[in-house]
């Protein structure tokens, strides 16, 4: 009887675990988009890859004018907006159309050459199997919709499209709706845009009723991580839901999939598109009294970069869980898997590196120290299955860190030309011919090599990983030396092969799965006496500064930095990003009073309160002409508890080790972490692309190693660092110095273009 019960219990457990595993598998397929029936990109126009493209070396966008936009706004309903960007360079191919994903139907046919996605004949509103042409540019005519909330309804709003002449009446279904939103959609710079205007029941398609508009425009930036080559999905119902409060308060809202970083991090294209979306809004409804940026993560960093690069585009901003920019986050993000792979696979004593405090001392980023806060590293359950398929016993789970929980999956997306999150939406031949990286998305800035691969400025040459851990006695000299000898670097892009992330990357062989991507590291997954380090071309790093991809701290409008404290959750939106921004502001002599920092404890989220405060700030400043003295008292550095009560407020509450001052009360309540480069000696500003280096002999005679005597290891250090070790007391080798300002009458025009691009047929 007991044996039968045991067998029954084991059988039931197996069935349950199998069911859970299968459900997770289905979730994985859904994440990868493998079950989608949307058409794939079948081919690209000739000349899509541009070899030997020079790195950008022109004037900084902050000190230049922009070309005159000759497009006539507003875009008439039923017609398409501009496709070719004004100053952001030639059109990028391949380019994935996502109009159907957005519930807006198929794109317009623009060629019969097989470029882009197939467009099918329709019958009764449904696609047939007959191809009538192809779309490489994914254009849609501008059209009008109404979104509304009947009384008592929450969640997603209802939608009514205007499908006939604009002389028709507003759909009757919208009558008596407490919130009625007149919503426009279409394409600008090939990306989908939406303009949302709160209106009353007197609105008609031909005549907008603006009585509910408060004459302010919110430009809604959005976050996420992706590397271009796609139009992006416009989820208008979710947009209306997410900013419902702002619409109810009378704000108009503008949005584009180009300024949603889940589609691209090309800040030049994002500025180009935001300018045109604003022009469309103003031509349709009139100039707003002011424009407030609003958005989180990548939507926050865009506000900092646009405030610096494009003065006048925004009047103020609410940057939520923001970074200073994208490109300088790559420094430590690409360190993540190098370090995690060393800890888990290459270290002589991996058990030592499973101690959370030890791991954190080298990563800098948050590592869990309690069982309650533990989260399994991303993809770890698949890693265990892959180990069993290789007839290997699964290794012990490492502590969860911001690297293996938060950033995992981002390094190949950012840096591997053989990987795209939407890989299954491109024909195999297109995949083979294309290069996909953050750098490739911005090839007009970084330049390309003779094979058309974009240049990457990333470097870890000279970086002494774990230097602070060594000087503080957390790790021994031998552990420090082994770490730096074995860690290696990433291979050049033209030597990289696809990541091994199972269905997420198109590799159906689960036993090959690797969450690290070690086959693309210079050691190829093996212990080496000294694994090679790599540095990208300095000209590419200088181009990042020149083209405005680096936030240098220039700020002359108010931007409120609002974020939840998420460090203990191993969330990538760490709070030390705020200190990086703050240090850059100080370096640029910007007034910190323009950048109040609010950090809250979950679940309190004051983002809409911040909009109200920014509105009051800008309203007062418009009357007085003085931004600093118009600042409301509440727009001060503050930390809040879970209920929204103020813990502390004032100019010193965020002081601490970062600015060599006594720790402020907010810093004590919400301690900051750092990145791998900071605990290796870099500044909290995190700007260094390629460090100046000092010879090992000079390092040994300095106080770089504090009280630790590294003299016995002189020869080993010299083998690991033949070009010397980082000297962070000197400027970044790529730092162009003070960027030149120009006389307003003689300002050069900022434009990213190339003369030897493909023929006009490909444009």
C-alpha cells in the first residue's frame, strides 16, 4: 500500500512538474513571438549595408541648427506622413512592418521587387493568400479614432474608428462617455505616431472641440531595450489606459514608436521624429503653451539627451527611473556576463564567488543577501535542463544579481550582430545578410568596417576588475589576479555567432543553451593563462561624444528625476544612475536646482504628482522669466516612504561618499550601489569609454593598491596588463574636451547623411 502511494505521489509530482515546464515553454515561445502569423521581411533593397562608413566627426547637435522641414503639416487624413528623416541619415533596412501587430491593418504597397513584407489582397476585411505587392517602408495613411471610457469602466478603453468621410458624425457609441479621446494615428519617419486629445461630445471628425484641452502637451516617451530595424507596435488602447489620468486632467499627449526605446535607441532619429510629431500636433491643434516630456527608463534618458542636444524641443520633463544615456550604460552591462561566467565557470573556487557580498564587491551592482529577496537568475531553469541533456549535473544556483536577473539577455541584443529579438520575423536569407546591434542601429554615428559591421567603442583594456575588493581585503591578490587574467573580453563583431538562447535565438538544440554567450568571448569558454582584452576604435568613442549620444550634463530646463528604490530587487533601474546624472551636471556647471531628485519606496509612485508640480513650475516661470526662483518648494530633493510621506527633504539629503560629504538622511535610508567600473576605480559619472593607462611599474609605486603589497606579482600584472592599468585620475582617451560653440549667425547644420548610399530605388 505504501509503495503504491509512493508511486502515485511520484507520478502526480511528475505530471505537475511536466505541466509547469510545458507552460513555461509556451510562455517562452510567446516571448519569442514564435507563434505569430504576421508576415516576415522577405528581402532588403540593394545597398542596405554600407561598408567603410566614417565615424561621425562633425559639430555637436547642441551647437548647430537643423535643416528646414519642407513637409506641409498637418498630414491630411487619408494621406501619409514623411518617410525620409530630415537629418537622421538614410533609411535603415531591413525594416520590420508592425502595422498589423498594432491593429491598424496592412501597410501600403510601395514596391513589386519583393523588398520588405508581403501585402495580401483582402476579402471582407480578412487577408487572403494572394500577394498584391510588398512594403519595405511600412507606411499608413493618417486616420482618426475615438477612445472612450463608459461610466464605471476601468482597464482598456473602448475604440471607435472613423472609417468614412470626416464630414460624418462622431460615432454614437461614444455619447455620454466621461472621458472621450480624439486619437490620430499614422506614420512619420516610417514609425507609427499617435496624438491624443481629450474632447467633449460636441467634437466631430471635421471639427475638433478643444474645450477640454488645458493648452499643455505631454510628449510621452517610452522605455525598453531594442536595437532598431523595426517599426514598433503601437498599442493605442494601452497608451490611453496608461496616461488616462493626464487626459482627464486636460493634457494632450503625443507619442511615436520611434521615441519608444523598445524599438530603437537612435537618439538622432528620435529627435528628428519628435520634432515632426510636434509639428503635426501644432498644425492640427495649435501651439501648446509648453511641452512636458514624460516617460521612464529609455523614455527618461531621451529627455536628458534632448534637453542637451535640442534646446527648445521640451520645456520641462519628468524622467522616471532614468539613466543619463544609453551608450555609457553599455560599459558595465557588457561586463556583466564576462564576470558572471568567470564566477560560475572559470574560477578555481566557484563556491567562494557564490557568497553574495563577495560577488557584489566586484560587480558593484546589487546582489541578493537574503533568501526572501532571492530571484533565480534568468533562464536558469533552462540552463539546468540543458545540463541534464549534456549528461552533466546542474551546478549550484549562484546568488541573484542585477546582472543575472536584470541585464541577462541584454548583452547579445546590444552587441551581437547575429541576434535580434524579432529574428523569427525576418527570412533566413535576410538574417544572414543583416547585422543587428545597438552600434549598427547608430552606424551613422559610429561608422562601419570594410564588411559593413558598425564599429563598437566598448573597451575593457586596462580595467582592474575588483580593485576595490582587493584594497578592502574582500578578495586576495591571487583571486584578483586570476579574475583579471581569465575574464577576457568580447570578440570583434565580425567574429561573433548567434547566441545560444534556445528558441529565443532560433537555436532548437536545448543542450547547447548558454545564458552567458561564452562562445563569443575571447576565451571561448576555456580557462586561459591570460585571455585577451579588446578595445574598440577611439574614433567611434569620440563620435559618441560628438554626435550627442553621451549626456554631458548640459541642462537649462527643469527635469524632475523621479524613481522608486529598486536596488534590492536586482532591478536594472538602479538608483546610482541618479548620481551619475548629478555628477555630470556638476561637471558641466549646470544648476542642480533644475534637477530635483525624488526617490520613493514601493508602492508609492508620484509620477503624476510630478507632472502637476512641473506644470505649476513652468506656469510661474512663464510669467516671471526665472526658472530657478519659480521652482516650487516641493520640487526639491526628497525621499518618500511607502505611503508617500516625506522622509527627508533638502539640498543635502542625497549627500554621501559620491560627493565626499556626510551621508544624508535619504542616502542612509536608500543606499546607492555602483557599477563594475566604479569599483574598479572609475568616477561615479561613468563616462569613461577607454581609460588612460599607467605602466604596471608606475602603478606599483603609486598608492593605487593602498596597503596591499602587489610588488611580488609585478610580472603577472605585466602579463595581464601589457598596455598598463587604468588611470582614472586622467580624462577618458576619447574625451573631445570642451565642445566648440558657434555664433548663432554662423551655426552649421546638424545632419547625419552619407553620399555613397544605395541607389534611389532602395530609398
